[in-house]
């Protein structure tokens, strides 16, 4: 009975979780007149791809997709590399101010982002980085590096220092020992950190809509926000854009899913 009850609860939770995704896909395949039809239809009476055609015909969605991919891939890569190096320093070296630095990293995660929006906008304007993808990348990197560094420090602390010392006894330098001994063991943590940074950059709207106004530099969240006007919401195009925007994330998850699972569960069982 306990197993049956658990299965029922998990099955119900799975349906609740998947239904919004199902409804978005169905909405993207409905004709415009059918989206608002009553009673609700849980499957389109006539499957149409008109919303996808409009998305790439009348809106420059391909450019927005490439912009989001470029920003997310580069920013997530920079965040991960910086987190790997910074986490190693915090985990392996003792120096004055290390505790204060960790505290500062933690405090930055508690401060609402909009508090720094004014000074950040002025700084971006003075550096001529408004409406530039490079400027958006820099902001994302600055925003995510503290969290990535804290996460990577936790992964490093799970790896015995003896592994590096053994490599150094064999003649390897500290950097070589890190690259050939520690990093391979750290791959699950690195993958988890990268996917976290990628998803944060991919879905971020608040900063992107503040710093990006040019059509050539818009990312997907900014473009999707334009479907909401003063008097109407283009639900069909928004649903189609949502489906398209989910695909790159699903591909990335599928490519490194093994490392993600290992990275997210690391530390749950004490070795």
C-alpha cells in the first residue's frame, strides 16, 4: 500500500509538472481562432504550424536564437573557467582575507539585483557597452562568478589533497597535477556548474531588457517579451517561441546528462 501510494503521488506530481509543457506545445499547434475557443480543447482540431512560420518569417527569431546561444555559451564558459580557478584557490590555499572573500561572495547572492541596476547602467553607458552582446556577457559573468566559485570550492574540498601530492612527488607541477589529476575527477561538478550558468544566461530577462534595445542584439527572452503589447498578447507566437527556445537546453542536458546527475548528487553520500 505504501508503494502504491508513493506511485500515485509521484504520478500525479509528474502530470502536474508536465501539463504546462504539454499545453504550450498544443497551443503552438492551434490556429489563432482555436486558442481562445470555449470549451477548451486539449488537442488542436486542426494542427497548424503557422505560428512557427510567422516566428521565422515576420520576426527575426533566428538572429535572436543565435544571439542567445552566443551569449549563453560564452558567458557560461567564462563563468565555469573562472569558478574552477577561483574555487581551487579558496579550497587549497590559506591566505589573509580568505574568509572575508567567501563572506563577500555569499553576500552578493543575497542582494537584489535591481539595487545595482542604476550604477551598472551608467557604467555600461560610459564604456559604450549598451546594445552590445559583449556587454551583456560581462554582466552575466560578473553576476554568476561568485556562485560558481562557491560551488566549485565545495567540489574541490571533496577531493583528497593526497592525489595532488602524489602527482607532485612524481615530478608534476601544481598546475599539471590540477589539470591531469583533479580536473578529470571534477568533471561532474564542472558540468553541473556549466549547465547552471548556461540556463541562467539563457532565461535571463531583467538585465537583457535593460541593456539591449537594438533588434540586432536582442536575445530570446527580450524578443518574447515583445509579444506582449498594451492591448494584446500573441499567445500562439509566444508558445511557438517557447518550444523553440527549450530545444537547445534539452540538447545540452541530453549531451551531458550523466555528468549533471553525478554533479548534482555529489556530496549527498559521504565517502
